[in-house]
C-alpha cells in the first residue's frame, strides 16, 4: 500500500467525470440534509435521513475510505434505518399522529443568518485545510513509518489497536456505559418493542432469514479476519453481526426476555475485560501498557470487541434486558 | 476506454439516484417513499461496484455486499409489526 | 481494446439503460404497485448486467464469485422488500390494488366466439 499522494494531478477526462460524480453526490447530500430538517412529515424526514446515510457511504467510498464506508453502511443505513422505522411504527401504534410536526418553524430572520454563518464557517475551515502546506514530522507520518512494528498492514487497524489503543479501550467503556444508561431509562418504558410471533408466518421472510443470517455471520468473521490487511475490523464485523440479530428481532424469531441472561452479561463486558486484561498483562510482563505483543493478540482482542459490539447493538435496538428464542 | 465507461456509467447512475429523489420527496404514500429507498439501495450497490473497479479499491465490493445484506432490513422494519386491530389473512 | 473490454462496456451500458428505465417507471407509473413492479424487475436486471461487466474483465475467479453473490443477495433482498412493501401498502388501507377492468367491447362489432371479454359475451 503506497502512501497517500498529496500532489494534485493534471485533469483528464476521467478525472473530470470524477469531479462530476463528486459534485452530484455533494449536491444530493446537502439537499437531503435540507429536506430532512425541513420536512413536516415525520416519515419523509426519517427516510430522507436513511438515504442520506446511504449517500454518505458513497461519499466515503469516493474519498478512498472503505473502512468508513463499511461502518456507515452497516450502522447508518442498516441499523439506524431499522431503528427509526420501528420507532415510527411505535408512535403510530400509540396514536401520536407523527405525520404533523408540532413545533412551528423559527422566524426567518433567525434562520437565515444562522445557516449563512454555519455555511461560511464550514467553507472557511475547508479552504484552510486545503491550503495548508504538508508539514513533515506529523503524527500520521511517524505512524506510517513505524507501521511494521504493529504487525498489521491496514493503517486503520494499526491506529485503532496499536498507536491509539487507549482510545479504543475507552470507547468500549463508553459503549458499555451507553447500554447501562439505556437500561436505566428503559425500565420506565413499556416493554415489548418487538413483534409478536404472528409476524413470523409471512412466507418470504423465512427464506430471507435462512439465507441472510448465516451469511451475516460469515461476513462478520470475514471482516474481522480481513481487518489486518484490508478494510474491515472489529467494529464493522460487529455491526454486521448486529444487523443479523436485528433482522431476527424484527421478524419475531427473537423476543424480549425480562432478565439479562448470564451469557449476555458475559458478552456485554467481554470486549472491555479482554482488552484491559491484555493491556495489564503486557504491562505486568515489562512492556508498555496496551502494547499488544503480536498479531494473535490483536485478533484475540478484536474477536472480543466484535462480540461485545454486536450484542450491545442488538440489545440497544430491542430495548429489552435480554433476548430469547421466540416460543 | 474502460477508464471512460466506468466513471460515465457511475455518473449516469448517480443522476438516476438524484431523479429518484423526486419520488422520495413527492410520493404521496409512505409506501412510495419506501420503494424509492429500494431504488437507492440497488443503485448504490451498482455505483459501489463500478467505483471498486474504477478506483481500484476491491474493498468497495465488501461494502456493496454489506449493502445488499442490509437492504432488506429497512423493508422488514417498514412492513412492521402487526397491531392488535389488524386482521391476519 | 480487446473483445473482453468491448463486451464489458456493452454490459455496463445496457445495465445503466435498465436502471434508467426503472427510474422512468418509478416516476411515471400511476400507483404504488405498478411502480414496485417496474422498479424491482428493471433494477435487478440492471444490477445483473453491471455485476457481469467487471466480472468479464477479472482474472481471479473469486472476485467474479463475489460479484455473483452480491447480485443474488440483491435479488433476494429486492424480492422480499417488494412483497413486504406491497403487503403493507394493501393492509394499511391506503391503496387498493386496482382490479383490472374488462376491455371496452362494442356490442355491434362483437362476435361471441372471437371476443374474449366476459361482458361482451354476456351482452349478446
């Protein structure tokens, strides 16, 4: 993998078409964002947001960032879309009439200057970022030179689990805290966000599940393994696995349980515990903390992270203490 | 010549997407908007495959795989839970 | 420009054409069900052609296999999505599937044996 090239090449016809592609994407994304905020119909706003996530994934792909495109596809387009739609269904079922937005729009003399100011801020930051000369000796360059010390060739994984491993450890703690916070709030809400077994009788859905769920497990493991040399990694794999779990919840194959089972508790904390233990053991045996000793350690930690992320996302989606197979 | 055809096709598909946005924005019923989301899913997969070929990033094929796998989730979420007063066929 | 590239280019362009046809159907057809019909069929055929295009050029077989899997999963997703959306549209009561009307049959020019319409046969 060669270092990113900072020179601007001469424009040829394919590059001009590439510019056209980027322009269409940028305009569509901005228009979608406007429509999401301005729509009075809640369903329309939700769907605009989901489509916005899809186009953001394309934008990441155009920016040569496949890792981000993977994450955006799994989370933004898949799980968030399902979450928003299920919420909309709940609002409808509860009779909240989500079709009308309740708040009147802010006055025009407030909206226009705010929008103008925000746009100018973004534009000036972008212009400054483009005009900055590349200074030698930045952290990115140093990391790029020392990447062989970590043992993986994918720079994203090297940063996440090598150079900035502490950040990832704390992010796992944040994920666990989010789950605990959601449980603390959800105790007061009505349980049973998931459909009953009647929905399980729709014919095509069974075929979909029997194909998609095993493939999602396979793809999750593949993304985990590919994270060493190619875009992928624990987070993307965990999101895919969670998407398979969300599909099972949506179609009534999994239903809410009243208690978090022992296995679920173990899986929820597995990522944080394994990562911390690995870091502490390395420190106890003389190295720096969280300097994982080799590729096998990275894969072990990533597997634990994948399982934790997947179970946390599914349980957050289901808004239930636990899940069990539908009877 | 392929280096011309690939981005041109990608651009045409993106324009397709932009035109499909009209249906999402206008479509009178929620089902109309949902089916425009279906269009977006399939077109995005096609654009990703083309970009994978053109920008020489084979990882984008994995992104396309993810997209197709998750495309059905939104429809399943939309088709929704039977409410207590809906009759089952 | 070898024949592989020519075939691949033709496949890509015809795939693009089918996508455009599907979008035209999305915009111009009168109700949800006909739009679903147009979209699902045209878009998936277009996706097949676009998957087949790069597969023609690829030497390693696993890349072509991945493209095939992507298309087949796309087919599955579109099938189930189409069915579920249509089901929801019908059951939410917003849309009635249009009953097909019998073709207009003028009694004078209608010969019982050759006219296929039921209303016509009942008139003579």
